[in-house]
């Protein structure tokens, strides 16, 4: 498990950090968390899923392989295969970590931290590295930009988690599963998708709420992205992807038409 060290301007005044030139450190990550703002870009090429964490909260993620510890999107040289690189990779080795004062009743604060022992943090000035703090002990502009990006991602994750909790409470999420050439089914534990059959049974009230808070947009992108499983299935003995009932394999246009018709029908007054 990764250990993080909190950024401290007294201890880390002379720290320098480097942007990862390649992403071999993520080669064993079969899923990566993403922000809602990245959804429209990444859903065009990769399957987007809802990942259930150990704290039972749901998070937006991209699926990079069906094999734990494998990553089909990082090549032999550690390079990301798509034009857009997810923010979580670009921010490495930094992360916002929750800190709660044991004597305080307030909510935990998010503090900038970095992975201990990472080669991308230097305690001296080296070629290609940027200072974390300026001469006055303030974060440099580059460090502020990174901190702002992480804060935005954290806020997006919190908002998306609440929306996914609502979908879960409505029974609209189901675990994905694979079916191989021998017709053997394997459930992808804690990896969820929208259940469109259950969505069709939604009340008009619930449906209007999903539309008004933009959760329906999240559903659209996630369901349409499932046609991209072919991009992570090569060389694997898997021929189909399904939910408990079955993930629709139609084209994006047909899916859009079906869900749009569903929404229209449910919203029509009797």
C-alpha cells in the first residue's frame, strides 16, 4: 500500500518535483479514477464504469483491462496510448489526502501530499525539476496549478459519488460480468454499470430528478462507452460483456435513440 507524506513548507522548502515522462508506475492499474470533466473525452475510447470502493462509496473510473494487475493502455515504453492523459496520471506523485484533527468535530481537511520514495520528488535542484516552494515559502505557480487541479478532481469526485449513491439506492446499478468463448461467466466484483431495464421502471418523479441534476448525462456517457470494450479485450479470451441481465451491444446511435425514447415515454403525461 502506498504511503504518503504531507507537504510541509518547513520540511520541504527545497523540494523539487518532475512531471512523469512516462507512466510505467501505473502499468499494474486495471482501473483509474477520473473526474466528471474528463468523462466526455475518455468515454469516446474507453469503457467507463462505476467502481465501488472499500468504504462502499461509488467512484467514476475507466476500465483498462479485465485482468487484475494489467493495463492495456500503457505500452512497452510506459507511454499512454491515447492523446488525452487522465489527470490522475498527470498529477502523479501528488494526491490530496484527508486529515482529521482528533480533537475537532469538523469535517476532515484535504492536504497536498506526495508518495514516499517516489523518483519524481527530489530534495535538491536537478535538471528538469521544478521547485515546490518559492523563496517566500509559498507554492510556486506550477505547484498551485497542480493543487488546483487536484482540488477540482476531488470536488468532482464528491459530487459524482452522491449521484451514484442515488442510483444505487434506486437499484439502477448492476455489476458487470464477462462471458468467454466457452460461455463461462465471470462477475467483475465492485465494477458497476447502469441497469437500463431498471431505469425503464423508474417513476416519473425519480426520472425528472435524474434529469434535473444532470445524472442522466452521466448515465448516457457511461452506457455509450461500453462499446469500447474492444479496446481493452485484445489478446484476451472474452467475447462479450454483460450486466446481470446483459449489456446492450448496439451502436451508440441506436443506444441514444433507445434511451431518449425511454426518457420521452416516461415523461409524457398520462
